[in-house]
C-alpha cells in the first residue's frame, strides 16, 4: 500500500500544472489517479509573489490570473496540498519514499517541480523591505543608487547562492561604505523564512537588517532545490531531464528546477508534460498496459479501440469514492454527476469504500459498469489506496 499514485513536489506553476494534468484525464475508459502535492510554502511559487506575466507578443496573463485558475482546478479536483518541506526522495522497489520535515509519503511516481530556489513567506514582505534582483543590472544600478543615498548607516542583507559575490561587489561599487552589508548563504535548507524587522530566520539564528535583497541572478547560475534527490544534474545543479520531462523510471522534473529558460509558460508547459507522463507511468504500473490517453497520445492505430473497458484492479489498487455526495430530489448528487437514487446505486456507492476491487463489485452486484463509468466520467470516483 502506498499514499498516492503520484506525488508532486512544489506548488509553483510547474507543480500545480503537473498535478492537475495527472489528476484530470478525461477519457471514458481511464481511471483517474490519486495525486498529492507537497510544498513548503502556500501554493503559487515564485509566480505568486513577484510581478510575473505569462506573455506573448500580443497577449498577457497577469500572475494572479494564472495562479488563481490553477488553484481553482486543484480545489475542484480535490488535490490535497500538504504544506511540508521535502528533505529526501528515495526509490524503494516499485515505490518512491518521499521524506519531509514532518513525515514520510510513498508513491508510484514523483514529479519534482521545486523551482530554482525554495520560497517561504517572502510574499508577505515583498516591497516592504524585501526585494529581488530582477530586470537586469541596469535596473538594479538605479535601485541601489537611490537606496544607498536614502538609507545611509542602515544594513542590507544579501541572500543568495555562493554566486552572489558578483552582485555584492556591484552593490559595493555604488554603496561606497554608506550601508552595512551582511550575507546569508542559502545552502538549500538553512533558511527558515523571514520576519518583521527585517529578519532572515536561519537554522543558525536570526540575521537582522533594514533591507533584504534576494539575489535571483545567483540562483539562476546555481540552484539547490534539486539536492533532495540523487539523479543526473548539470554543473549548476539543475536536474537533467531526458525527453518528455523524464529523469528516471517513474521520476519526472518540470519548471525552473530543470534550468533556464526561467519562464511561467515553460513551467506550465513542462508541468503539463510531466503530469501526463507520470499518469501514464502510474497507469502502466497498475494495469500493465499503456494508458489510452486519446488525443495526447493516440495509440489505437491497430483499429482495436478499448473504449468503455474499465480495467480490473489488483487488490492493492482499491477504488474509493473521492467526492462526497448528497441526496436531493430523488437523485444522488456528486460534484459533477447525478445518479438515480435507487437501491442498486446506493449499494454500489457504499461498496466503493476502498475495501473492494472492481471484480468483486461486479461479482456482488452484476453490471456495475454504467454507474462506475458515470462516476469516473464525472471525476467522482478515483483510485486511492
Ligand atoms: C523576479 C522574477 C520575475 C519574473 N518574471 C517573470 C515574467 O514576467 N514572466 C515569466 O514568464 N516568468 C517570470 N519569472 C520566472 C517565473 O516566475 C518562474 O519561471 C516560475 O515561477 C517557475 O515556476 P516553477 O513552478 O518551476 O518554480 P517556483 O515558482 O519557484 O515554485 C517552486 C515551488 O517548489 C517549492 N519547493 C521548493 N523546494 C521545496 C522542498 N524542498 N519541499 C517542498 N517544496 C519545495 C516552493 O516552495 C514553490 O512552491 C520571474 C522570476 C523572478 C524571480
């Protein structure tokens, strides 16, 4: 038994897109998978606390729009978001063991979408003492000049990777001793968040200043978030994925953690690919055959479509009703589907409690397929173990 078919680590645009896509597979003969997101900060990632736009030449989605749409889907599809920090991912036979600062979770597949740096509660302090290097050095030059003039005698705390020296050097050229400078080296797990003040909370104690500058340039040159897992990485520590976001068997990576370009559109695109690929992987593990994910991966070239066949489940993959239901006006009402309030339907629903597999349901009740199909189609039934 394991916790979730797929565990997605990180709740930025890449992780949210992966989780939604892995959960939301809408063809008639597919069982939806159980998906869990684990993220150390509230959902949104970097895209939620800076002014990030998903943009083309003639169109643009503002940050709030993209993240709020993704979050609505996460809620609609009942994807649990566990707020914990992942410290390690290890393979154990057929499963992955994901260790966090509070517990352990197991899954068939893992999607790593941890971005270029860990986010904490920065969004609470953004532009209230906390800044980030962005828009390039020309913009920073103007910003530093104005800040050093205004804040003489105060303290600036730089947070970044070991590559941050270049930014500090650049600041010092403009500063000319007017502001004090402190550095906090982000080594992947030493920063615990930010506090009023401005305080950088680290495992070694609080570092106080008047301003904090997060040096994104240094993270873009060398990241830490992939450290939790042993897999191929490039010289800058970004995870190397082969085609279709695959890193290793059952292991996928998406978004900034795979390196540049750092972009919302790329994160959503790779997240979508990693979500579908992890779904296909989990499905083939469970049913020992290719998932017929029509349109995304046409596979019925042999002219033998398997529409409406609901696969038998092995004992260890038990079905469970995901959404709650209520009884209204002679109908059993789910989130997306309604059934007649008959004795047969009630018996079936009560049996879908995670203790019987599909074969047992059929043996006990006869032809349950039309009802099961309606529940699956309405995304009210999932496979959960
Ligand atoms: C200042 C700035 C401005 C930007 N502007 C734009 C823009 O205008 N347009 C654009 O397209 N892109 C822009 N970007 C880039 C864009 O924000 C990122 O490419 C995008 O957010 C990447 O998404 P992601 O999901 O890969 O990572 P992130 O958004 O970084 O999300 C990573 C998630 O993983 C979590 N996480 C990390 N480590 C762990 C762990 N160990 N355990 C649990 N959870 C963990 C984090 O808390 C976070 O939730 C900008 C970036 C910056 C820094």
